[in-house]
C-alpha cells in the first residue's frame, strides 16, 4: 500500500532528528567527561622560603669602616610564599542550556509541522485552479458528487456480490482451522468471549452480542447495520435468494482531469 506524501516527508525528517539526538548525546557525554577530568585532575602547589643574610664587621679602624660600607650592602632578608595550581590548564566545560536546546529543536519541529500542514497548502491549488477554470471545477465537483452517490447505492450490491463469491469457495469463507475453533467453542462455551470474529460483509469486528446466521453449519457473523441491510437473511448460506446486481462493479469511473 503506497504511503501518502505527508508520511514520506515525515519519514525524511527522521535523519535530521537522529542527527540532532546524536549531537545532544555527544554534548552530554563530552561535558560529563570534561567535568570528571576537571574534578579529579586539580592540583595545587604551595612553596614557602625564607632567606636572611647579615654580615657584621667589628672594629673602628679604617679597614673595618671600609668593609662595613662595602660588604654591609650584602645584608639581605627575604620571605617567599608561592601558591599556584593547574586550574588554568584544566578544561572548563559548559553544557547547553534549555534555551539552546529549544533553539536547536525548533527548526526540526517547524519542519514537521510544515509537513503536516502542507495538505492545507495543497488545497490552494484547487482554489487557484477553480478561480481560473470555473467550468472545469464545476464538472469536477459534479463528477465527485455523482461518484459518491453511485458508491453509496452500489455498496450493498458490491458487498453481496463479494459474499456470494466467497460462499462459492468455502475455503475462503471458512479458512483452515475454523472448524477446530468452532468445535472447541462448542466443547467449552467459555471460549466464545475470546473468539474474535469479523462481519462477513464489511469486515468490522463483531462480538458475541452481534447477530449471526441462525444455521449451526454456517454461523456467519454480521454487524447490526449489515444484518438489517441484508434483510435479516444470511447472504453466505442462502445465495440463491439474492442475485448480485449486474450493473454494480467494484471499479469506479475514472476521472480525466
């Protein structure tokens, strides 16, 4: 069954979505790794040193005074306290904020909304064509209206024809394994609630409260609407009472636009 253009374009949005999820996941993983490195690789150094140099020259002679004036300049005193760390060399990771995440996801969300809303833009083509070609639009509307009426009128005839064709092939009407299921249901009546049955005409799920053919050999299930439309007569086991409409057909008239 071919997919609609909207579904195909939504499927084309999956690769950008996967790339966005991959980028967000990589961002989270990298931030976690760098945060772990920063937390466990921090090292702090502390260096303290003290230096004192003092030279005393005793005496009052000329040489003593000369030495005090020259060597006395070497007297120094210093205290050094140095504290440093490798904090500057460590990474400083910053994860993306909520605003940045929204900014990253917003274009993809807009793209998905445009894919869903393009069906309304496609209707503009019909409006524009109807404005420039009103006669063609009128014939198109009449064709669609008549086709809808014809499908409604021929629905019962088509379904009756299908049921009669299936009745001619019991293997199609009762697939393999159905006889065993019916025998088990007769053996254990409590299994009826778990037995999934579909309407013989429209295929809609019909539960135990829905009507069925009164013949035990048939017991074809029907929904209430199809049972009323069939005149409360089973179309599968009494095909001779209903003949298919010769004029009804499963194929509609093709519109040449």
